[in-house]
C-alpha cells in the first residue's frame, strides 16, 4: 500500500529530530485524462514515452531543476539538494515550520520565498525517492493572467520581493546575502 510505504520511509528519516523539508518531485501532463501511474517504474516509462514531463519543463525549468530528476530516476534513498534561485518545489514539512509569507498572495513568489526562508533557517532539502505528484492541465488562474498582462502587478511583486529580501537580511544577517546576490545576478 503506497501511503503506508511513504509513511514508513518518512519515519525512517527521524524527522522530529531534524529540520527537513521533504521534496515531492513534480511532473505534469498535457493530457486532460491520465491514468495515474501506480509506481515509480510506471511513471518513468510514461516520462520516456513523452506522456509526462518534469514539471514546468517547457515554461519555467528553473523552478524545479534543483530537484535533480536525473538522480531521482535511480535514487532509492532520500538525497539532499542545495537551494538555488527560483527553486519552488512542493514540500512536506512539520507543522512548526516557518509559515508562508502572507504578502505573496495571488500569483508569484509564494513558494519561492517559503523555500528561501526554510533554507535560511538551515532546513535540509531532501528529495523523496519514491514519491511523486502530477500536475494536470487547467485554465490559467485569474492571477497569472493579471501577472502576464499588468505591468503594475509585476511592479508590485518586485517591490514585495525587495521588502522580503530586506526582512531576510534583518533576520538572518550575512547568511541571507546569498539570496540577494543570486537575485541580482539573474
């Protein structure tokens, strides 16, 4: 039973004793109907046949590249990955982890800022070897349409990002500099 299996492998990680964000590798399909793969092996064959892609492969590969899908293919144990700019994986965390920043409602930067904060607090970013999720196609959200069409919306988001960086610098000091330099070099 898969959920039992995940629970078991998650318990072996002894998470209550460590600060970790468990990354669930994300994939997507462009098909509206999909038989959900019953195993990792089945998912990999769907990936090889082109009925699945790694999440946002066509539009925003940076968001999930640090998950290291090539390594995930053969991984049998959870493995650590390093934070990189714009990383926005789906994670499982303990309830007492930092909350999402309420400034980032709508489209843009909610997951990015959350992962940045987890990294600043020295959470380990651990990719689960047997877990996966699949994003199904849906109509664009109202907010992403606003983001694409409105320079004002994008300007506001940029201001919030700068505020967020300043807050990180205040809270984490020199350790937060890497986020700012990463942002500036983009």
